[in-house]
């Protein structure tokens, strides 16, 4: 199997501070990779670097696109990178209000992404928006409502729909369930699980919540002070922790 | 037409009818936050399992039975030794596999039944059991039919099928 994404010795510095220090990993199709770390470990910086939101100093990020070309994301031109982020990649932000356009309706939020990729038929766009609302379990009748009338959980599900409508191959998620109450989190995680399977998504998921990775992630990486370690299967890392930090993390969990 | 059997590295097991061969497994635990104490649990364990065999691991509490089982599933990582599994006709050594290859072995070849069933609380039993088939690309209806047949065979009362296993 050909890897979808190869990250090799990615390093991001802020002066003398090594936010990401020689990070390397490979992501295959259909895999969910969780990144756990405490605040300040560099996990969000890593995600932002991979997504091209911030530049990084050293290393290579190589992506195998839908038409089987290997793209070096660092040297990719800005217009191409932005097109990639709208078609083959997706980024779910922790706060859905940062990932949605609050001044347009729910349907428009989803439809906009279709317009971006050249869809022009209003009927088709509306039909697809309705289907996606259904897919993320938002009542179809809310299609013409504005996102600020939605609950936090619904906004997050709307963000998911907006991102998934263009059938991305990789989705980056930064604390997607942060700030949601437990039952809402549960519903969102169930939804993500089935979408990963039905759409054969690859996901890089940043979180500090072990419960989320147990449920969603096939593989788990731990980050501490910009360093990456323990990039194995989730159950291997959590059931047989080797690294002192991993042991500390697992022992500190309230729910086993 | 005869096909060529490609054997893996020189350490591969000699007989080919076996399905699993654990060779000289060593496994210890180091508890970093409890004074760095080292607990050796498996010391040179070897086991061969042939098709149709049912092997019972018997021993006193703390003798390493669970550790051994979990190591065979690669849930626990061994310090040294090989775990040869016949996966799709070829021998593979679990500790040497990459993550995506291990996932494939678990999807197609190796199963694990635990006394502690860890499931998402809200999903019905029939969907929990169908998920591995769905991951292999099997159609939803077909997967659920297969599961229902198995549930009947295992004498699981039908009224429980739509309930979460945590019930």
C-alpha cells in the first residue's frame, strides 16, 4: 500500500524554541492517527504546519494526490495549496464558529464549497446540501437557518458537512470535541467513526482526550515539548505504555 | 498451477501447516513512576498452534497467561522473540510489521476475544459485531445478516440484539 502522506523530519522553530522537533510519520489511506499531548506540546503547531497554515523551517511533507502525483507541500504554490485544501484535504477547527461562515445559512455553508469546485446548478447544490445535513444528523428543515441559531454540537456537525461535501481524502482535526458536553461529544464521535469508514477517510486528530483516541484512532502518537514518540497502534500505546510520559498519562486517566 | 511459497527471513518456522508460531518471547514491564522497577513476565516462551487445535493456557495467577495472549495479538510489545502468523498464505512476524500491516492481519487473520468487552455504550450489539465486516467493505445488510446467524448459533437471545452489549 502506498502512503497517503509522509512527514519527514518536520521542524518548526520560534527562535530557540523547538515547537516541532524532527517529526516523522507516515499516514496510510483509511487510517485515523491521533496525536495526544498536553498544552504546549506542539501538536497544534504540527497540524498547522502540515496544513500549510504556518511555514516550517526544516523537513518534508509529501502528499500523494488523487491523480497519484507526489506533491511536496512546502514548495507547492499558494493557489495550488489552497485548491488542495478545498478539494482533497479538510480542516476541522475546534471552535466551529472559526470554520463556518456565520453570516450565511447552513445550506449556503455547505453549498459554498461546491461552488468553489465549479458546481453551478442551484438545484444540485441544494439537493447535495440536504443530503449532507441528513448525513450529519441535522434536521433538513434547518437548511435555511443561520448557524448562530444552532447548538454547539450542531455547529460542529455542520462544519463537518461543509468539509466533507468535497469528498476530501485527508481530514485534519484540532480538538473537534473540545468544549462540547459529554453526550454531545459521544454523538459526534459516533458520527465521525462511521463517516471515516464509509468515506474511507484518513484523519489526523489532535486531542488531549484519551477517550477520543481510544474510540476513533487506529494509531496514536504522543507529543511532549515538540518531540514525538510512541507512534504505534492505539491499543499498543495505551495498554502497554513504554515511555515514562505515556505511563504517566495512562495512569492519570479517570476512566480506563 | 502450482504457486511458489515465498518464505520470509531465515528465522521463519520450518513446518508450514502451523498457523501460529511464537518463538522465544521475552517480555518485561518497567514501571517508570514506581521507582523504575522491572517486572520480567515472559522468559523465552515458545508455542506452535496448528489448524483445528484448541490450546488451553493454564497456570496460577500472575504466571503470564494474559501477557502471553496479549503479546500474541501484538497488543503488548515483546522485548525480543518472533510471533509468526500465517497471514494470507505467508508467514509474517508481528513485531516486525508496520502499523498498517498489523491492522490488516487483525482484520483478516487474527481475532481476540477478551473477558473485558470494551464497546461504545450506545451502539446496538448487532452493529458492534457487524463493524469488522463493514471495515472489510461488506455491504451493511449482508453484514447484519451474517451477524444475526452467528448470534443465533451462539444462543444469544433475539431480544438483546438491538441493545447495547453493556446492558
